[in-house]
């Protein structure tokens, strides 16, 4: 079981829920189980460019991306990149 | 029933409720905060609100509300198939389908994409006849991306539709969206080596008159045009009172097909209202002559109104409405003769549409 925490804008799109407990073997599997998967992943199932994902504080892009294994992981944080206006 | 203005802004949706005589207005919002509302409209068939909303991190979505914005549902699985080599960038415009198809809606998007929903916006399928059009290699993006921003349905024949893309031009289908014909004859593309190509025109807004189905109007990068034969041929209309042919928004009178409104800008290189004055220009003779309407509008303003930022209601006399990038909404209950500012200091306004509330 891993806890996924999403930003407030995404929580608004998930009926107000900002934290999810999911059973998943990889980061991708965990994200695909979210009700906001279409906002985190694009139509090819790839992580959107300005969405960052941290597994227990480690950037998943520095690991195996969506294939990053979750064995023993406690927490996934979905965070929007610092950008915009 | 009162007039409901749906005002899409770069920072959410605002609703403005008009009183019975359209002289008092009440602001509500912002709704859908965090979303850039490129276009919001109320489906006249069932009263549902639809929003084409984008977020720079989370992409483009369609949101639907059946309770005038209190709660929202997001569409599922919006995107382009892998074989196109394209990915959805932004959603631009939602249009109700024909009256005889109450569950059908259309969605325009970048890059040059048109979608249809057969379930009131829950799911969307791309219309591949346009997405993979044989002329696509000749299309190029305008400053707002290669956006499909105008979708018009023939009031009598649901199989006949129009779509306009910047900068690909105008297209018509006579078979319900299977095949699309470029309809850009005599529409200039002054930025191309051939100024009158088959496709590549930078149409900024295209509207079909709701009661005269042969008549189309378009505000283009290169002039204002009218067609009286369903887009087969176009006539350029500027001059005779219009200070410039360049502009983005366009509004039509709900009944009189000879009355249209534009808000010109100086030109492509200086996109503000001409001469530092905010003015609406109206023709009452099919575009032969244009008159400046400015009673109640600021006399000194370097404003800009985006392509979706202009609308008319169906009352008599007709109400005309527009919103500026500087966050003001102006309303006229007298077909443009007199104006009042009904909201100010909103975020940059991207769209204005008219609905109703009770």
C-alpha cells in the first residue's frame, strides 16, 4: 500500500479528495489508478511534461519514470513544476 | 428568464446575471479556479454549461455542469489517436449539435483538431476526415497555435457543418463530418507567397447566420468577409467606415442577416483598438457600410477583444456583449447604440457567451 498525495487543483477534480491509498507495483500503475489520471498522464499514457512525481522524496524521472518500482515505498507526491503565469 | 453572460477568463469562469430589462447585472465567480477558460457556453437544448478549460500543467479538458456551475463533471479520455502522430494541446471551443441530435456536441482544439461527442460531452471522438485532411501539411499555426475555434451547424441539415482553423482556413462538410472541403475562395492570405491559396488562410472567427443558412461571415487576419453561398465564394467588405480589416471577434444580429458587428485592431503588428479608442463597428447593409458605435464606451482605450469575446442575445432589441483582455465586460441592450460597463477588473477575458437563467 502506498499513499498518493495530489495538489489541490487536482483534488478539486477528484471530488475534493487529495490523498489516495493504492496497491500498485510501479509509479505508472499507481497514477493510472487515480480519478485524475487523464490530468497527470496524456493520451499516450505518458507523464505530462510539467507534472513531477516524487517517490519518498526521489524524482521518479531520475529513476525509471513510470516504471519506477514501488517496493517498500511509503508515499508518492504529485507536484506541478514551477512554471506559468 | 434573464440573460446569463458566461465570461471565460485566463483565471476561471465568471457568470453575470442580467435583470429583467438588462440594465442591472450581478457578478458570480470565479468558478473552476486554476483553469484558463478558453470558451464557455450554455447548451440551449438542456441548459447544461460546457467549458473548454486548459491548465498549463494538466492539459485541456471539457467540463460540464447541469446546475449552473455549482458542480462540474470532467469528460473522459480526451485525446488524439497515436496513428495521427499528434497530441492534444489545448481545447478551444464547444458547440451544441443540431436540435435533432440532443446528445451531440462538437469540440475544437489544437493542433487543428475537431471532436464529436454523442453523450453530452462525457466522451469525445476525433473527426478524422478533418484531423487527417489531405491539405494538412499546408496548415500552419497562428499565434494561438493551430486552433480549431469556429464550429457552425446548419440549422436545417445536421450533416452540413463548418469548421475554421488558424491558419488552415474554413472547411465545410456536407456528409456529417466524414469529408471536408476547403472553402476559402477569394479569402486573402497576404502572408503567403500565393495570396489566394486553397488553404492556409488565417480565419479568426467564422459565424453562420442562424436564420439565413446560405450566409456566413468571417473576421480574418486579412479582412472581413461575407459569403452568400455557404462559403463557396467570399466577398471582402472592409473600407466604407471600417478603420482596419484586422481583428478577431465577430457578432451577428439574431434575426437580421444584414447586421453584423466587429471590433477592429490596428493591424497584425499592433494588436490594439485603432487610434486609442474602443469602438464597435456595425453594418446594417451586409457589410457595404460600417458605423462606429461608442456611446458609453471609454473614449481612450488601447483594448483588445479576443476571438471568442463577442456575443449577441436573441431578445428584441438584441443585446450585444463583449469582454476585453483588460478585464471589462460591456453590454448593450439596444443593438449597439448605447453601452454600459457591467464588470471590470476581471482577469484577461477569453470568451463571452449568452445563456439564460431563471
